[in-house]
């Protein structure tokens, strides 16, 4: 056991760490990982309040995770519970009070809430000690609930959460709540920008860009960890990639409706104009104030490049649209090739095409998964980076789950 002062220093440090993350999905994952590590908890969940209900938004379970192949992630389904006294999380959100329960299978008879054993029965997990905190922002408003499950001793036997841990987790939960609220505002702002692009191109919808962002973050994590990129660095890159990938087609706001909404095939001149959405989008982020701007710039510019060099816009100056010196070939644009294309560009190309093929579009029905996967595999080395396609196939279970999380056009 560490002493009180060390614990306090550690919790302050953790609170500072989560303040760095800007994307909601990445943030929830980091919050739960760090909170669980702090009390050595086997599992945990975060519920987020939406439309007057609590959505089961993110969960981790070390015991069930261990039964999976290395690198695989636990797939879970989202559901909603009412904010009332019937459930433990509902009660915490309803009353704004923390609950520290030693064993949820032996609740005192007078409490209004009960424990739902359905998850345990389905998975074989035994939930025992549970610490539940409301995530409070200013004016006591509650945006969700943080739940930590089965604290452990050093020898990994399950123990109750201690009284001393309560204020520390509370401090962390309050900081987490503020970070989540900020990340939700950022996400909402990005989705508003996407709505503008969507008015131009009806294919660029909120669900599509959310899926592309999440797919890209997953594929990146697998690819980067195989390459031995340090864990900390992966987390930071995933965060900016998740958000930047959402904006891959934002340059379409600058392309005219007559071209974007044309029901027939583009004439060659029209196609040339359409291609400009890559660098027109990049221009929006040319004043690179943050890592996020940098990521959005790179992704917008490079998401239509191809591994074999047959993509666009190639080696151009995004500010003028002109070819860079040394790359002129009779005025023909030569695409960037292989590793000339930045990794974020190569990843978003995979995520965007995968989603486009998997979904129904005005001009085509959704393809069967087998046909989609065959195409992704056979385009490795031509359209896509082969090493990243391997990472794509390795993440497939998680990608399918993301598609369920963000359903719709
Ligand atoms: Fe695009
Ligand atoms: Fe797209």
C-alpha cells in the first residue's frame, strides 16, 4: 500500500493527464484505465447521461479481457438505464451521492436499488465490491456515472473499497467530469462543421464521420503497437487522429453543389474540381495551432493518395494547388507513393473506403461483408498500405462493434 501523501500526489497527476485528451471516446477509455489502475480494480464502467437516461458508454474488464487473444478488445453492447433509484448507477445519478458497496450480492434489505446479475450470469464474472461516483460538473449538474468494480489487494484477492480511497476517487471523478464535458463540446462543434459539409455532400454524415474516426483510431493502435511505438505516444496520436479523421472531407464545403450533387458520372473537368476538396480542406488547418490542426491538415490532404502512387492530389502546395518543384511531369499530377504518404493519410484512406463500401449510398446498395473484406484484402499494395491492412483485419471485431455504436447513413 502506498501512503496517503503519495496517493494524493498520484491522483493529482492522473487528473492532469486526463486533461490532455480532447476526443470523447479516447477520454472515456483513459479515465477508466487510470481510475482502475489507481485502486487496482478488476473492472469498471462509465455511463453518460443523454436524453434524461444513463447510457452504458464504456466498460473494461480485466478478467474477461484475459480470456481473449492478445491485442483483442472486449466487445460490449451499449444500453440505457433510467435515472432512478432502482439501479446502483441510476441511484448515484439520481441523488448525486457516491455509493461504496462491499458486496453487491448481499445488499442491505432497506436500500431501494438492486443489482442486476444478468451480465455476470452471461459472462461468468463475479461482481463483488463496487464504488459508484456521479460525474459532477458546475452547479452540481451530473453528466454521468463512474463505476469501479472489485478492488484488489496486492495478492489480487478482491477487497472492499476503503474509506480513504473515496475522496481521492471523488477528486479524480470531478476532474474527469469537467474533461468529459469539454470533450463533448468539442465533438458537438466538429459535428456542426460536418453538418455544413453534409449540406453539400449528403454522404458525409455524422454517423459516417464518427465511424471513420473510430475505425482510424483502432487501426492506428494495432499498427503502431506492432511497430513498438511507446504506449503514451500511441494514446496521444490516437486522440488527435480520432478527431482529425472526422474532418477528412470538410473541404467539400468549398466545392459547388452542381458538381457534388450530380447524379451522373463526373466529366473529367468536374472530377478535377472535386479532387480539390483535399487541399481546400487542408487550407482550413494551415495555421497549425495544435496537434489536432496538424492531424486534420495531414488527413484532409492525404486521404485520397494511394499506396501505388495513383491517388491524388500528389505533391502539391495546398495553399496554391500547384505542383511542388521537382514533381512536374507535363503538368500531370503524380500521386504520393507508399511511405511518402503520411501514416494518418494511409489509415484514413482504409477507414473511409471500408465504411463507404459497407454502407448503402445513393448510387449503390451496401455490399456483403465478405465482398467488402475481399476488396480490402485485394487492394492491399495497390490502394492501401499492406501492413496497415493487416492491422485492419486484426481490428475487425472492434470495427464491427463501432459500426453498431454509430448506426445510420
Ligand atoms: Fe474525400
Ligand atoms: Fe468520407
